[in-house]
């Protein structure tokens, strides 16, 4: 195999080495340093939000958000089943119970089923949503903007207000996605709900190697999130701690990478759009697969591209056969995640009216989406997909 086109890899075309070298020369490599503050400021400016706290991962951002929502043992949190498991695990970190919700055709949480669950399975008592069968307090909902495609936040925010739910936006795949029409025109993913979590893992649209960030509607809340992420130090000189804290702060070396990546983010998004348009054109007459579109009234960062295959037309081949066959041709692809409510740690959890998530989990193929893709690369990917699936 002489040619290899990866699924999604980081792009270091800017000042990454320069800024990391500066951090090394200054000796600030751990959880303190000017680059952390600079990255937080740059993110806040880009997102048009009051403040951002840089942390170790998108998972830690979600965990901190649940803590700030006062999710406690025995509480319930509504979560999607069609997502990466890291969006759900923090619920169990708090010894709370996830309630799994179906997706709609955007792959994001279905707001109609969310409303039905709140109306039919729960009751409001003293400004709390109580699950009828268990008597547990349904305290929050985690909404994932899957692959950079914005969820229907107008509907979800209306439901949350009506039923007294905190909203945590998992924008780990959606940095830069924003609404252009409607009530939230100009608002970015992660800045609409009560909290927003971001990830800078190696495959995301920008990366700090690992790392993430969290924001909230209230800047004072963001300061408390920073406090919790640095072991809740009330007096750092005499090591006084008045709350349980966490080792969740981003390092200055990671932040140095992030500052450089933020400088390139608009160009990365432009390339994502250009590459998506070429894919869309090349698949326009393909009867076996269709490229999923992004929500109208939004500009998505188009982080990941999803090809919906008609598996029934690919005789004798499973999704695993297709992925393996493409790998042999030098094209890295992946299936969508296994549904979380079917995973062993969550088999005993409540799942609600699962219909579309099981369907999409079997037919979505994620295809190469790196910002370094050339027009020739994309032509080769499409050619190999068509050849492998025929």
C-alpha cells in the first residue's frame, strides 16, 4: 500500500513550534503560564462569550459542568445514545443516572422525543422535573452537536425552560459552528445553554494534543470552574481547600499549541467547507450513498463528513468489510459509535423510544476530513468507496 489518506489528523502550519519553544524557554510548562490565559481570552473573543476556562479534556469540561449544575447521586441526566461515550461517562462520575434519548435525522438529540419524555414519563413538582417511576430528580440534559452539526437548540432550550432542566452543550466537535437565523442568530455552539464544553483532542478541528475548555453563561461561574479545576485552592501559599477540587487544568505547553491553532481556525473551517463541497459534488449521482447535510440556518465547522450508505444495496458486504476494504486501499474510514445504551456499563439504564439511532448506527460511514486533503485525495477516496461498495 503506497498511498494512505487518514481519517482526521492535526494540522500544524502556523506558529505552533514557535510558541511551544517560547513556553519551554520561559520554563512555564505545567498548569500555569501566560499561554493558558491567552488561549482562554482568544476563545472567549472568538465565541463572543464572557469567559472560558481551559482544562484537560472535553470530558473534564463536561464533568465540571455537571458538578456546577449540582448533579448528585440519584439524580437523572438526559443524554443522547448516538455519541461518543465520553459525553455520558461523567454522569456516572457523579453517581447519577443517564436517561438515553434518540436522535433525529441530524444525528443530534430529537427534541420531540425529549418533550414527550418530559411530558409523559415525568411530572413537575416544586420547579423540579421528577421521573414518575423512580421518583428521581431529572436535573439536566447534555446535548451533543454531532460532527459539528448544531442540534435544534431553539426547541431544546424551550423544553429546558419549561421543565426546569439545566442545559450542557457538548460542543466538543463543533468549535466554530453557529446559528445564522432565528432566535440564536450569531450564537456559537456551546454558548446557548447553561454550559458549553469543547475538546482539543488530536482529531478535532484544532488541537492542543489533549485538552479542552468550558464556558458558562455567568463569568463568575467560569471563575468557579477554574477554581475547581486547580484543586480548589483557597490559599495556595498555605494549601487551604474549602471544596473538593480536581486536577483538570490545561498545561501551558498545551495552551501554546492552542494559541497557534486558534490563529488558523478560520482557514481550517474554510478548507472543511471546500472539501465538503467537492465530496458532495462527487457523490451527487451516487445511488448507494449520500453525504449527510448540515442544519439549515447555521454555519457548521463541518468537522466530520458522514456518508449514509444503503447497506441493503451492498450485497454480501458488512460495514466492517467496507472499512477493512478501504483500509487496504489506503483510505481510513470509521463506523459511527456503538449506541451507548447498548454498552455493558449502561445496559440497565433507561432508554426512550429508540428508532433512528439504531438505524443510523448501522449505515453511517465517516470518511477522511483532514484540512490537509487535496482535491486529488478526495477524488481517490470517492473512487475507492464506490469501487469497494459495488
